[in-house]
């Protein structure tokens, strides 16, 4: 067997195992190789650069002892898949469920997540989106500080555990989406820069140096990341990838990295004979991300729109700090529902400049929206969920707008029953100085938002992680059961009502009254009527109410008059005109 590694910075490279040390041969363009006999090919190994301490293979498929240990070879052909006939449903009909493996189940493993798949299917979920699982330091963390991008985290169950989870998802009729991080690497256990120019000083990210995508040596770095994406879909059978924070991916090349990645994944889809998708998280409000390359875009399949979340959150909670400064009106919610982005070229007070670009010629199924996700919950000082911040009645209205919107809805784990557990920021760094720096950084970040910074949970404390675990038993207790029933009914309604998955944005129309605090959204034959006020009020209807029937209501439905509906306080009703009228 031939083992290779790209290490253009090295003068010498040796493969080191517990059996022996073997010097590698230099090849062209910074590559090194060595022929291995059978025992060496099966042994755990590392690479010694210029005589230094052995480091993991940049393409290590498994790190059973974490990022500071040896790499372990994996024969991907040995796993017995059972999903030969699986094809993921279209994104346009998707209801995505975001989960964090470590806090999703009691065991915090891939196998623990498998135990909840039947529940997700019954809820009406179509895709499970897993937060990053690439190897990071320690036993617990969000996963966005991964350093061995090819190795599923050892504490979650390693390569075979992840394969069992994806296989089980497909057996349950669920698509599997993996969150991947190509904009930075974690601060501990990252040895890539010892091998070659994986980073560049041209740009800076909030997490340090940027990944090198357009500087000297960037061809191999781009190949490393594209091959990584193809590996997750080929060897682990993922149906889609969610790219973290693409606004922190810097590339001035003629062919942007995102365009290259999307094109390669789509070509790989044809080779595999099953649909694959690429979804981007971005705060740029840039429709180019999901515009076809033929029209000057990058060609990704879908893009997150945070404006949807911010508009609903700020209006319901009254919060105006940070980026919520730009939101808070009912008009913002209305604009998010028919224009995608609230900031689409207009001036942002928070940014003190114009932000975003209008969406033209694109359909709603190119955008993923939410009212909660790991960032919007976990990046609060105490990790409070929306259900903690607003009344159950307002939570029901927010959920109804999410599930009936013209976009792809995403639900964050436990949101559907208003889970009482927070989702807080946690890490498990072994370096005391790094752990202290993270702890102090969190306290400084929230110094202006909390009376005592010492009350900000310590990310390093195991208690912070344990508080964030879901309590599945509370689903059967009130008020959690009532919220769960509401979500289940909403999702079922979306699946059985064709107009709610109708992608053209021009098929959605909005009316609202900022002062009276009501909003109505029409989606084909379906009308969603929201009364945010704390008193009953009469909301106007465009058509004769005798032609409408109530499909779902958050409280006992109000009186329907000739061209109005009397709505109870803080309530939402979903009405429809029967097809034969």
C-alpha cells in the first residue's frame, strides 16, 4: 500500500508507528509517499516532519485518542450499508431538525441519536442536520473547533458509529445533513500549518487566520476541502452538507471556492446516482450564493436567512441589543416573509452601512429559516431558548409563521416541546491557559448584557455541558406536551397542504397593521392570521368568510364574520378555501 501526505514545508518526512519508523520519499509539488507492508498499513500512525514529534495525518480517517494521538486507518468497504435504495426527498418539501450529538441523547453518542429517529419521523421531520462532528479536542464541544476534518469525533462513536447513524436515518426515511466547517480550524490540536500553507495572512476571521484559498499553495488546500466534502457523501452517505459561516470564507479567485465545491458535489451526485445538496450559512444577505453559475452565481442549493429569525425574535422579545438593533417591527417580519432578506440593500443601523442585496428570480425553497438554532440560543449569555423568553401563545404564533412560511423550516433540538434545558457554550480544552482565555472572553463579551459577568456559565465546566442536555421525559408534561402537539399538527399540515410547499415567492402576500399588532399571510388557498395583541380584535378578510374553513388554531377559534375574523388575544389561525370553491 502507498501512503502519501502533502507537506511542502518539510525537508524530511517519516511515517511513525508503534512498530517502526519509515522515511518517506519526496515527490513533485510537495507530496511525500511511502510503500507499506500489510502490518504497517494496518497500524496506527503519525508523520514526523523534520524529525519532530509525530503528528496526525491531515486526512486522518480516525483519531481514537483525539487530535494529539496517532491516526488510525479505516477500511470504508467493511461497513455493511443497508440503504441501497435510499433517495433523499427534495429540499423544497423538507422540514429540517438540527441536533448536537453530545446533548441530543443521554449517552451523547451517534448510537444514542439513533434511538430518537422514530420520534423525529413521527414528528414529521424529513432531514436530520448534525452539528459538526470532525475531531476536536476533549470529550465535549459544539464541534466548530474541529482540527481533524476527516475523522468523526472519537467520543461520539467514531467512523462506524457515524455510519450506523446515517444508515439508520435512511432506514427511518430521514435525510442526513452534516454541518462542516471550512472557514477556520480550532485553536487546539491544529497541526496543518506544520505541513503546508493551509492558512493565509491575507485575511482575518473572528477565529484567527483564514483558510488559504487564493494564496500560494492554495490549489492543494482547495483540493483538501473539496475531497473532504466528497468523502462525507461517499464514505458516510450524507445527503447534504451545511457549510458554516461562508461569509468568513475569503477567496478572490476567478472561480470562487464555493462555486467549485458545489460543482464537484453535484458532479459527484451524478456519479453516485442519488441527489446531493450543499447549503450555506451566511450573514451577507447575498443571493449570489444560490444563483446558478450560468447567471454569475455560486450554484449552491440553499442558503440560511438569519433575517427571518432576527425579525421574529426582536418583535416578540423586545430585545434591541447587537444586531437586534436593526429589527423589532411587524413590518420587518412581513418583509422577511415576501422579500427573504429584511436588509436587501437598505441601510443597517447596526452595521452603519447598506447591507444585502434584493432576491430576484429565486424561489423560497432556496432559503432555510428558523426561529431558533444553535447559534441564536447558544450565543446568548445563559443560552436561553425562545420558549423561556416569550409566552407559550407567542411561541405558537412564531412556530406557525415558521412552518407555513415559503421557505425551508429548520427546528432546533427540543424547540418543538419548548425544552426547559438551555443550550450553552461548552468546551473541553486541556490547556489551562486556553480554557481560562475562553472563559474570560465569554464574560467580557456579555459584560454589557448581564448584571454580573461571573454568572456567565463557565464553558469549561462539565456542568455547563450537562445543563444543555435535553430532558426527554418532560415532553409528556404540560406545558411541553401542548407545544409538542402544536408543532406536530403544524408540520403535518405543511406536508398535506400543497400550497405550503409552493416555492414561488410571488405566491405569498402579506397584510399587517403595526399599531394593532396583527399580520395575515396568504399562501395560495391558505391564509395564516396572527393576532400578536394581548386583547381580542377583529381582523379584516379579503374574501367572504363563508368560503373559508379553519384548518388549525392555537386557541378556540374566534367568530368568523362576513369579511372579518374575531381573533382571541395572542393567537394564530390557519384558514383555507376548499378546492371546490
